[in-house]
C-alpha cells in the first residue's frame, strides 16, 4: 500500500475520559476516481483561485478560511503550465521556521493528488536548520534563509529562476524585515526586466514573477489614515493589481462556519474602560483620542514612569537614572529588589575579592547582568560558591522583567513569580530555605512586604477553571455526546514569561486537580535567559504533545505561535499580555478554530482596546479593499520614487570619493559612511559571507530601496577585510548610479559564480563596478 500513489486515510476515534483510541484504515483508489484536490474547494475559494490566477494579488480572508488551500491550487495550476514549456520554480515564503514543515506538508499533499502532477512533484524545505535541497519544483523557505542564500549565490536563487512567489502572512513586508527586502528586490528585478525590454509594454509575461500574498489583516495601524498608508505601501512595493476577499455572508453560504464567540474582556485587570462609541469612524476616532488622553494622565501603578514619558529605546537608561536619584524614585518593590541584589553582590565580594559588582555597572543591554552572573556561576561550580552567583543570576533576571514592564504591578508580579520558580519564596509570603540568612532578611523586609497584586494570575486561573466547567456542562447537555476537551493557547510577550506561566499552571493545586498541564513555545535560537532556551527538537516535542492533547492541554506561547501555527483542536485563546496591533489580535483569535471557540483578553492597551482592533479588520480594511484601485498605486509609486531620489541625492555627499578610495587604499570610514547613507535614505543594508575554493572569505554588501538594488563584493583572508573591500566597491557603485542619474545593468556576482583562483594569503581581490543581479 505504501508504494501506491493515491492513498486515503480513514480514522475512527473512540473517545473515553483521559484516553483516546484510534483505528486507522488505508484504501487505495485508482487515479481516475480522484477529485480535483484533496478536498473540494468551497465556492468562494474556487472563485478567488480564478480571480488571482496569473495576477499579482493578495488574498484577504479570516484565519481558518482556507488561504493555504487557495495557494496550493494556484501552485498546482502554475506547475501544470510551467512543466509544459519551462523549468521555472515556485517559491513559498513562510515567516517563521516553525511553519516551514507545516506548509510544505500541506502543499505536498495537495500536489500529490492533483491531476497531471502526483508524487513526482518535489516540495523542498529550506531554513530552520534545513539545507537548500539540490532540486525542487516548489521551495518552502523562511525569508531570512532565502535572502541570505540569494545574496551569496544569486545564480542559484535568482528571481529569474522563479515564476511564482507566495508571501504567507504578507503583512510582514510592512515592517523592516527580510520580507520587505525581498519585496523591494523583486520589484527592482521587474524594473530591470522592463528597462531591458525597452518599456513596460514590451515585457514578456514569462520574464516576470507572479506574486500571491495571503493575510488575515492588511495593516498594523489602528487609525483609518494609518491603515490606508499601510495598504498603499503593501500594494505599491509588491505591485499588487488585485485584492481578493469574501464577505461573511458568502463564506457562510459556501460552508465556512466561523462559530467563534465574541471576545471576552476580563475587566478586573484593565486600567480603565472606554466609553461607548458610535459605530462610525468619528465615534471610533473620538474614543481613541479619549483613550490616549486618559493614558497620558497616568492610569498606571503609582510611582512608575508616566506613559507619555516612556521611550522604549531608553528603557534601561531611564531605570538606571531613577535608581541612582534616590531610593524613593523607583517603586517600593523595585527598590527592595535592588537592595536585595546589592546584598547578594556583597556576599559574592566576600567570597571572591576580585568580584566587580554587576549591577548597575556599565552595561548597555538588559540581558548582560544575567549572562555575566551565569558565567560566574559556571566558573565557581568547580570550586564552591556557585549558589551565590546562581541567586545573583535569578535576581538579575527578575530586575530585567521589572524594567521591561516599566515597574508596573503586572511586571512586578511576573518578577516575583519568576523567583518563585527557584524556591526563593513560596508565593504566600514565606521565604525559601535557598537564601542565606543575611539575604533572606533583606528579601523579607524589602521585597515580600511590598509584594504586588497577583490579580492577573488569579484571573488566568479563574478563566481556565470557568471554561472547563462550561465545557463539562455543555457535554452533559449534548444528549450523551462528549464535548471536545479544552485546549488552550495563552499568549505572552516575553520568552521568559512562557516558563513562568507554565510553571504557575503546572504547580497550582486547583488547576492541577482540574487536569490542566502546560508547556511552552517561542522562537528557536533566541534563549529566554542564560539557562532557559528551546531547541528545534524540543519545539517539535512540545507542539506534538499539545496537538495530541492526551496530557498537555495548555500551550504558553509568544508571537512565534501567533502567525500560521496550525493546531486544529485549540478552542480557547487567552491574551495574558496585550496585543498591540490588529494583526496580533487577529492572529491570536485565529489559533482557536473549533466550533464555539472563545477568545479571552486579560490585558489590553488603553489606546488599543480589543474592540478597536477588531473593528479595524472587520470594517476599515474591508472598506479599503472594496475601493481598491490599482491606478492609484501607480501614482503613489511614482511619488515615492521621486521622494527616494531626493533623499539619495541629498545624502550622497556622505560617501567618500572613488579617487580618494583608490589613492588611499585603506578605505577609512567606508563602512561608517555606508551605514549613515542607508539611515538617511531609509534603505536596507545587508551583508552575507561565504568561503571560496581558495579558503578566502567573500563578502557581499547589498543596498536596497524602491529605486535601486546595488551591491558590492570583496574577498580576502579575513572577514573584516573582505567586508571593507566590499564596502569600497559599494561606495563607488552608489556614487556612480546616483550622481550619474541612472541604473547600471544587472550582472551576476563574481563572488558567487566565478571559480576562485589560488592566491597568497596577503593578496586581496576587488571586483569591477556593477550591481548584483
């Protein structure tokens, strides 16, 4: 059976309390009896497929409405055409590593049962630790992995090799991210194709790349003006000619049942409530202004920095300045935490006279304190005294949580719960035995006596217990049929918070008695703390345990799980930390797709309540889509190109003269001038490295805007010297194209394509001027 091309899997599931028995049967069907796809497309899906075929388009549909199925069918139809007359490939971009395997599996299953394709279609996966496959028909990749490979080896992944590019979660290209850099690079490629053809009207369709974007929300903005600007940027940079969507009525008529309940806001944890507003734009704008005014009046924890004075990039500097002013400048809890940390550092100094206090120190990054303390703990583990440095690490991480949350009660509670994980206290005011007496006394007097409110954690407990009771009652009223078990996704902002909340859920007696067990997930490769991280295999294990649901039924996640993560059994989402944009709120709601799924908000921004975020998607964005006109995009594009040209001409003076570079040979200040130029012109500046056959480092620098895509290459024994040489070439090219008022013809990167000859270790290489293909 496994050798047969067409297999159907039928499962019979028998549900019993706390266990699930499955029986699987396989049956092969002849090809002629197969339908067009793994499952028939709904009416609105089939209509959208016809609308977007051979167009640069965006598909705007709610989460769970079948955007991946639409993209898979478009890919299948495109492959049938390309197999007849060419060998061009298809690129599917997924925003996160966690989605590569999921999306590749969905596309692979669709293609394998599509007429004329079958199992001969190879769907490759690239990124997240997976190497570029030697051959493929469809490549599913992260933007970052594809971008770096394209820069270092443009002959392998040049745009001329693709006929279709699918941007999953296309709203990601609105931010300064690899998504946007790829979008600008693709746009520049089309401009060059048009220029070489002698005008846009003479461009062969086969030479262009079709773009298909998919999203549930077009903008991060929360005002009409911001949404319009976002949509204009998105459609301009991706050259979008059509936006396809479906109304709620059409989707319901075609069988899509969005039976999610309305968002529930737990008011106890909110700073204040917005007043009722009119349904129109004027009412919404007035409520937003009212929220902003109220937030500026300081509706927050007493003693913290006022909301209007908070600048995220000065978060650490602001806290250090407050802590140095006087003990009363910070909140009592923050002051107590600092005094306890100071006592720990005194004990460390007694143990090791050479120890220099970490806090406050001269650090410029929040994570430095904990990292240094962890290294000292490892160092002293071999000769005794490691316990003191371990305590220092825990308190440094608690201070970091407090600073990130601007000393608010919620942040203070998270910091205290973090310390509770390591037995420093038991949550009821009793200090743990892990603290030496001198430190325990300070901790009890300065921290425990000023313990913050735990209302937010209490609300989480009550929501979980309440939803479990609702499920049990609905099951008893459904004529003997078991109600689906509760499967919860809790969203937080900080990676370390996933560990804290999972520990809270797993250790709380009432939640344990109710059968709750939690695990966590966040971006692989980004440690939460020096001692907490997540590997790729652990990520798969945690997701598999949650999807199975036999033991783990709560997943605590950061934004890594917001976009696209497929957990069909999830039926409750909880925003423990606030969603800041319509995109985040929409994606969080979309993780729960079961019938009668719920979305609960435990925290929301005063100026961005859940009601406003939902209204942005349901009303404002749909109105903009209905009035979308590609002609206006062309006018916006011309204006943006004109503005960019002015920015570059005004900033070109910061670039050193080519003659000075050639005469000096050192290229002094080249890289600094490039960074300044990129900042002034709002351009993207990237670098990529590879080693050639001679063992030298090849560096490629790339500057990208809506106007041009220019690169510089250099090779040398060391990476630093290779980058300096690449910078010199880049400066020369930028001056030539800007001062000359033209774009140079594209050509491949010699670093990537030309075989390297053997040279001595002191010999260096530069390349002729000309932008990267």
